[in-house]
C-alpha cells in the first residue's frame, strides 16, 4: 500500500512539473507548438504573431432574433493558466482543428467538419462545461453599411466645407502648428491603393479574410472610406481630413463574401492595428448579432484597443432605428457616428436613413458628420457620389487622427471630449417627427480647442473689424473686434458649463486674451468675450 501511495505521489509530481513547464509558454508559443503538433489546419498563414486561414463564409440564421453566424467555426478563449496538453485534450473532445489564433487576447478559431448551427451550439455547450475554457461563442457575421455609391463626380464637396476643413488647415499653417506622425487603420472590404489620391502615402496592408497582402477589391467601399481620411493634398478631387497620417489598410471582407465576413477578421484587425501602433481605428460596419451579450470576443478587442490608447470610431447604421443594439458602435469605448444632409428646406438635418439614439445617449450616438451626396474616391482614379453612415464615420475618424497629430499625448477620452465639445449643435428630426439636438463635427473649432493652451502667433482674436468677413478662422465680429464669444443662455438647461470663465469653446480664453463681460439690453444674460 505504501509503495502504491509513493507511486501516485511521484506521478502527481511529474504531472505538476509538466504543467509548470508548459505554463511558461506565451500564448503565441502555445499556438505555434499546437500547429507544429498538427492541431492546426494544414494551410495556415502566419503574420506577426497571428495564425490565420482564409475564412469560410458558411452562414445561417441561428435563432429567433435573426443572428447570423458561421455553421462550421466558433471562437474560444482558454484560461490563462491552461497547459498545452489541456488544450490538446479539449480539441480532441470536440474534434476540432485550429483555423486561427489572435495573440494578446489569446483567442482561437476552431473549425469543424459540420454544416449545422445546432452542432456548433452543442460544441459551445461542451466547451463551456470544460474547466480550461473561459469563453466560447458563435463566430458571428459582420457586414458593411454603405447605401449607395454612384458613378459621378461633379459635386459633393459640401460636407468637407460644412465641417470647415480648409479653414482648420489654414489655422494650422498660419500658426506653425507641428503635425506629428501617426497611424490610422481603416477596416473595410478592400482598397485601390493605385488611386492618384493615395500617391506617396505610407501604407501597411493586410488581408485578414483571404489571408494575404492583396487588399484590392472591386466594390469601392473601402477606397471611398479611406479617401475621406487619407486623400492627399494634391490639388485634385478631395483632401482627406488627416492626409498626413500613415495608412493601415486592413481588408477584413473576403472577395467572395458579398460584403459579409466573420467577427474573427474584425477582432484580428483591431488587435493588429493596436499592436502596430494605430492612434485611430475606423470601421464602417456592424455585426449580425442582436445583442452585446453574444459578442464577448469583440468586446475584449475593443477594450484592449481602448486601454492601449486607440480611438475607435464606427458608423451608427443605416436602418433609421435606435442604435442601442448596433455593435460595435454601441460600446461605450467607441465613438458612434450618425449622418447628416441638407433636407428639402435647405437645412442640415439627420439623413432619413441614419440610426440615432432615442434617449440622446452619447454612448449610442456620439457625433454626426455629413453622410449624403458626398464626393468619394472611386476605382481607377475616378470619383463618385455616395451616401451612408459608412462615410460619416471616417470624417470623425479623420478628425480624431488630426487631433492626435497635433497632440499625440491625448488619450481616447480627451479626443472624444474635444470633438464633442467643439461640435456644432444642429436641430434634427427623428422618424417620429420629434426634434433632437445633434453634435456635428467642426474641424476648425476642434483644432482651436485642442490648441487653446498654446501661445499661438495668430489665433485671430483682437483684430479690428466692422463685419464678420473681416475676421479670420470663422470668428465673429463683436463690438468692433474679432473674438470668441459665448452667452450663458446658450446652455438651454443642458449643463454645458458655459460661464464667464468658459468663453464658448475654451476652458479659459486663449493665451494673451482675457474674458470680459458686457451687459445686454432687455434683460438678456451678459455677453462674454475673449479680448
């Protein structure tokens, strides 16, 4: 009996030693060893620390909520202390091969010899019952959100003019503001990188769907979104909002997917962009899952990027409904963007297709930007006109990138606050006919707000004037002087914090000016001016 006990103790010591040795492997080393030991698909693409295979668009409606997901793959995250042998045992139990590995988050895509959502759900139940598994879920579908891109190029600059892009760059140039190098990632269905508007641009490209470095696709959606951010200042077509930034061109939709992909490609691209030093990520699409509770892997990726200082901007959707269940835009870490246009009365309004927040929750609908009748880049050096929140989103992403170029130290919350507080308030209508206030981005005012603490040689304040056109940088002419101004009544009960020490967009007046109060007739609140 004693010998038997000693033998069991020795066996346990050996087992613990093996486990301890295995636990020294990093997530990437574990994935590599599993692939070396034939637990991966036979053809797998390794880039950086990622292991990827071409995605298999094999989709089906999976439940009464209308969720759409893969019928032969799923996503799983093992516990941090799991051993290689523990993973091997789990793979054997569910009879799966590894078809992808996403580092840092240590997420695996598992592939099965099946074509049934019921079987996938059974596999998930089996995995979740295993001690070594932290999370397992369906590989949900994702899709793009463009409404229309037409083949004409004779108009469409109103949106760039409305957000005061040219004036912002005049302000930057006249004040000698340095633009620091940054990277912006655009996650889309492909890009025509040979377009003249991308000439000279520093580009890093990956195709996370077809697993190669060919990111061209003939649809044009990605070329259009990228142009809004990166189109070069070359005197033709359009100027991108952050045309000095480096371009991470990440294709996440397969050539044959009809603008559908799997959430694995989106998560992979977010992690890669973060690891490659992106300051901003733009994604003009959504997931085909009805609620956040089914999207644990995507939530992990969004939180991971946010904690690493990445600003994430996403379109709010084109189905003219409340965007509460529209992901990833509804995550609190994401800046969600609606679309505006000129309505039949000549007023800037919500486009009839744009999603919204019924309760005006800034986490659900944060900002707006022009998103209809916009000039866009087309294929083969052409230009087109398009609409969709897909094209409003990169406007905001471009502004976020420009702010990071000016002040690289800004964190995501600070970038969000500057864009939100400097935005132009517009009155829009919802499908029920009720009016709501939206905040449409204003690039000039955002740049001014981001630089108000700098000792600038030409902020335009103090110049004598007789009318508004005498003033630079969109300043008003008040009391014979170009100035920044605010009225306390501007608050309209919205707690915007406008006080004597908060002249319009500034927490205090710019360097070299002070806030002065002027009494107004008819009982109006005093006028506050930076002079």
